[in-house]
C-alpha cells in the first residue's frame, strides 16, 4: 500500500507513525503510573494493615492511646521532651504523630492525612496540619477541624516508658 496523503513521503510517514506510537506508549504508561499513584495516595477505609516503607510495622488501634507509667517493649519514637505541651511531633519514618494536649497527656495518631494520603507536616496552634491541601486535625482526638479531610486521623497506641515515647 502506498501513502495517499499529498506532500508526505514514505520516510516522513514512518517518522510520523513512530512519533504517534511513542506518544501513545507514553500516555499508556503514564496513565498506568497516574492510576497507581492515585491508588497509593487515596485514603484506605480498611486501615487494619499498615506498615512503613522501611518494612517496620506500625500498630494502629481504634482506641485512643493512653500514657502508661512503664511497660514499653515497643519501638521507641523519641524522648517526651520533643513533644511540647499544646503541640506535637511528627515521626515521619514511623508515620506517627504524637501530641501532648495537656501536660503528661500524650496522644498518638497516624501521620497519614485522610484526604489523599500525604504525611502531615507539622503540629502548630493546637492542630496537626497537612501541607498538601490544608487539612487540619485536633491534637486532642485527631478529629477534622479544617480542610478537605473526610475523616479523623486514626489513633495509634503509644506509651511513655521512662522519658521515652514508644509504639505499643
């Protein structure tokens, strides 16, 4: 078969087809990548399974965490001195945020925003804040206080072991 388009040589036609194929291949691969990214960043209503990228497990619970005078045995997050009263600390490696709404009252929550799966960035002015789209959560109970987040942050079991905060 010959190319019936006016002014297009066989060589130019081959280059045009190759260009379209390359573009279509790129779109197909990009579309798969975007779909995979959207799935990875979407909120997961079944939050019973959680682990960080380093392979360590993060234990989540539907019950709010309560500080204990000892016990331990879990993964250490950091010293209690890192968590200011009325504020908190984000432990990105463990995907956990720890707050201290009142002196000696430590709370643990997942650090993954329920809007699109970003890691929360800071705790300031009584809220846990997500830098991606502005979602804000209460340091007291993880409830949504602003932004597009559809659900509160899930509680994470933590305890105080001496001067350290640990995952339990």
